[in-house]
């Protein structure tokens, strides 16, 4: 399915800040576009003299930017008007702006290209390593920022969903979701600790979070999961795929699958979601 999401206002603000920093570092012209619905729309500019590029829509695979966001890797041309490695659908606004050498760097976040950064010179000169490094570093910073904001949006959406089910206030739901996130992180950390004493302390801290429940006395669990079964299920409870669980716990995907299937059998659950629900009812997860 084509992703139609545009950049959020705070994403655009970060994008503008990166462009200003690039301009201050000596790049004559810098601009950027957001990717949505298989198109790139140019939205932010510093150093331009005309408005011909403003809101220009670049289709997938066309021009330099369209090629970059499809291929997912940086590219550049030294003489845009004569370049044979790109299509020339956008020569009129580019040449009207007086641009000659252009580089483009994709911003990859959450598994897709979210934006493209451009740097440009008005002379047909080769880009130095310093300029390439600056733009690639800027692209990586933006990718990190976008990924973090995506995660925040995901967690907020989970909290709102939880509030609808449990009839909690959104702030309470967000607190519960944060508790679950901390519990999952503690179990992931504990599994990587070599010191047995410290590992037991971290696991005990995680279990205290699970025991919070609704403030009522914790009954003796009818089901007992192994440490690793609980580790895996705590990650699944956050919506992680088997591959993501494997990465977080430093396990193979096959091992994760085996632990998950074992936990599901013990909980008499037919699906991952049902296993999480049953584990929470048994106070094995918060």
C-alpha cells in the first residue's frame, strides 16, 4: 500500500533547521522535499532566488530527486542540464534558478524514504568530500529524529486505544503504556547481563512492575512461564515482530519463535495477542 503521510509540522521544523545549518556551513543553495503517495514535493528552501522550485512535485524515478528516493541512496550530477544519468522533466525550474551541480540525499526512516535533501552549486563543479559528508550526516540526523517521533506517535496511539478499552483517562493510559515499555526494556537488559546477582535484581525490578496490577493482592499464578518465555512475551506485548524481538534480546528468530510457541501452549492461547491478554490476566505481564 502506498504511504500517503506527509511530514508533521515538527518534522518540517527540524528539516528547516538542518537546511539553515548546511547553508551556514558554506553550501550556497539547499532545499528539501517530503515524500508521500509515491511523489516528492519540494517544500523547504534556503539560498534560492526564484520560486520556480517551490511546491514542485517530482514523480518516482524522474529527475535527480525522484531517482534518489526510489533507489534509496545518494546521487549527484556535476552539470544538471547535460547529465545523462537522470531524466530532464524539471529542467525549466532548475535551470531558471541557475543551478548546475546538484547532490541529493534520501532520508530513510521507519522503513521508507521520508524526505530528500538537496545541495546545489551555480557552477559545474564537482562536490568535495566535505559537502557530501555534511549532507549524509544531516540525512542521518533527520532519519533518527523522524524515527523517534514515529515511535512516540505509535506509543500515543497505543495509549489512546488502551484508554478506549479500559475507560481510562488518556494520561492514565499513557502512564500504563510507559510502565509496560519500561518493564519490557528491563527484561531485555536483564537477559544481556552476565553477573547473576545483578541479573536477578533487574528481573526482580521488572516483576515488581508486573505485580502492580490494579492495586489488589497478587494471586499465585496458575501458569508459570520460564524467564526467556516471559522476556519474549514482554516484547511481543509491545507489538514487536519476531525479528524485532530477536534483535532486542540477541536471540535467533527460530529461538524466539520456539519460546513464543511454548508460552502460548502454557497459556492455552491460539494467537500472540491472546497470549499477551492471558499473561496480563495472570499478572505475568503489566
